[in-house]
């Protein structure tokens, strides 16, 4: 089985996923890893169908994973059937305005990071800097000072011995310290274990558009603390995102309009990459279908294999629901909150590869139409699979009073079923493009697992060149050195047209692709709008405004070259 994995995939598997003995030696093959995971997750089936059913589903789970058609999130691959048995990737922990709550969140985050999960926090409830602390008569140090405590604690913990922890910090656009928060990543090295996102409202976006004033409110008192020009505040946010890629933006009204259990609470934060909004203490496990393997040769040429895609969708929903059963949760409140709503997040990877195989240009009108049809299909089949599970296993306990609780409606097993995750290392294992992103480049450098940097070449480009008869040693050397295929007369024009890269896609087409998926996704969509270094602050503002207008739940931009040690970079001297 190892022969199907690239050198980069094997490096990632050995460094992060495969089991090791007490001396640190790898003692597991990829096939054994998939068998371990399949057996462990399928053991949940005994609760409803006995040993024979568990064995049958174990075989189907193994087939999907070993065939690289479906992969669950990293903690499931790392921990299933092993000592930790913590299988969820995404957590949100509450941070109330007290020392006890703050440090309880720090403690829980450390446990979660150690098991390979990522944590999100809203710091919007903390009183602002220099506000009164009645118990001591002193002054508050504000949200950013406590974020540094989380940052330092994260630095001291390594996830599963393989990677540093990841956090999302969210602060409301209404908070008196929001300008400090927006500027927080302007200093090199600050909050390097955090992604930052500002939670903005529809009202703020409208006020910024029309040119009015925006009130900042002290969360301790509920009283107005200051008044700011809304357009100027949005400009500050966009300028800092232009300078260093942060903060991102979360459109919290859109998030909560889709909150499946509004009676349970309001969503205030997401996981580190922004694709999974969660209530306090909730956890969610994710998985992704490899779209590159969902293309077949039909009578009229390449087409999406909807039959296999439907089968995989139903299988994946069952797999992810089983994960909830066998998961060992880091703390009782997390297990309680997670089991009440049973949220899962099925997504995709390899979208760009699928488009190339179908002969579609990423960002074209046709590609956007196919994206919408594709995610509509996945969403409908996933929800049907969840209803089928509810009929035999029961609905999620908070179904009554949920947005699905309507006369005549069939219950669901899971409050959410779909999420579009970034699939960073999973896509390397599968040898495909990540999430719903375009190809970053035909050849590029990727930093991963803290200190591992690898040179990657698109396997699909090599495959295409080989089939087309234009693969040569000279061409391989050219692209490995950072040369563009646009410069090569030996690369056919049609290949150049299809292998469009992230910085060649119009920024608003990035947003339109995100919106096409978001319209049919329960949770949110992880997507980076990669901008060339020549992009302007106005380009960033236009992306943010368009994302809001198109119904996205958030947006992240990154202007190439604005951060030291960026995760993805072009080869050689070629600018990105």
C-alpha cells in the first residue's frame, strides 16, 4: 500500500499518524493504521447490530479510507484504537469574565491540544483594559493580556507529540478593545498560536457602508464606552489583514441564522480555521471525501461519479456518527454538550483536481455551477443518511425545539452534517489539492508539522504531462526550480488553461466559490482568498464586503509575502 503514497505523504504519516513503540520507532504501516481506525470506529455498530454488522462496516470503512476516497480528521487517524481515544478535531470553550473561568479554559485547552484537537474562544465577555475590578479595586488588563496566557500555555504543549496547538480568538466588533485586537498580530511573534477573527454583525456592515457611527459597549456594564466611525473601523480591519493576513472576519448573524439549536444558546466562536461554529463546550468531528477520485469516464467524456459519491456520503455520515459513540471526551461538559447535538462535519478535498479532470477552469461560471450542484447533492444525501440513522438509533436529544422540529418533519440523528475543512495534511496524504482551494502552484514549498518543509509538485500535473506525452526531465527541473508552465512552449495551451493557480484566480471568484459551497453547507467553509503582493487594501475591503453580501459565514485573506515563514510559498525566485 505504501507505493500509493508520495514521499511527502509518507513523511507526514510517519511524523504524525503512525503508531510508535516506547523507543519512538514507527511500528505501524498506513494499511495497519486504516485497519486500526476502521475496527475502532466500527465497534460502535455493536450497540445496534451485533458483531456481524460491526465486521461488515469495518470492512467498508477500511475500503473507503485505504482507497483514499474518504479520510476522517487527524485526531481520529492518530488516536482511534490507541490510549488517548480522543477523536474530535474541533472544540469551542467558554471564557467568562472571571479568573476561574479563564483558567479553567486554559486547562481544558491544554488537554485538548495534547490529544490533537484545536480550540476556539470568544473573549468578547471579558471586561476591557483599564476597566474596574471591584473585588480588588484594581484595573483589568483586558482580553489581550489573557490571550497571552493561552498563547504561552499552548506553546508548552505539543499536540500528540507531533504539532503545536492551534487556537481561534474571536472578539466582537462592539468590544472597547477591538482596535487593539485588530492590531494584535502587527508585532512579529505575537499570538503565533492563534488565528484571530473579528465577529461583525449585519448592522455594523450596513453602517460601514452608509457611513455612520458604531457604538463600542462595555460587556461588564452594557453601557456605551466609545463611538467610532464604522467605515474607519472596517478600513483598519482590512488594512491589518492586508499587512499580515489577520484578523479574519466572522459574520456572526449569518452564523446564528443557521444555528440549528437556537434555544440552546448563541454561537460566539469557531474552531481554529473558522469552518466549525460551535456552542460552548461543543466538539465536532470532521471527514472529507476525495473529489479527485469521484470522476469517471462517461459516454460524453469525464463526469462526476454521483453513484459512488452518494455511497461514500452515506458511509461517511455513519462513520462520523459512530465516532461520537467511541470518542473519549476530554471533560464531562464537553461530552454532554456534544452528545446533545451530535454535530458532524462531512466535507470535501481535491476540488481543484476534480475540476481539472472534468476540463473546468477553477472560478469559471461553469465551475461555480458544478460546485453548487455537487454540494447540494452531498448535503441532501448526508441529511438523508442522518434521518435514516435517526430512525434506528434515535434523533439528537436537542431535536425538539431545533430548527428542524416542524410538523411532519423526520428527525435527524445529527444537528449538522456538512462542513468544508481545509484538509491541510489530509490532502497531502491523499495526494490532492486541499479542501476547495485552487492549486496553490504547480510546484511549491509547504511548511508543516512545525519544522518540516517539503517541496511539492502537483501529482495531477505530472500525470497529465505523462499522459499527454510532454513530460520531460527538463520540464520537471523547470517547475521544481520555480519556473512557470506559462513559459513553456512544450506545455499545451489547454493544460495551461486548466492548471490555474491561486494567485491567478480573481479574488472575487475565490469568494464566489466559497459562497457556492456555503449555500449548501450546514456549518461553515474554510477558504483563504490568496492575493498577490500587489493587492491593495481596497482589494481586501472588496473581498470582505462581497463575502458578506453573498452569505458567507466568514472570510480570510492572505496577501502573499506578508508573513515570515508562510505555510505555502512558490519555489525559487518566482514571486507569489
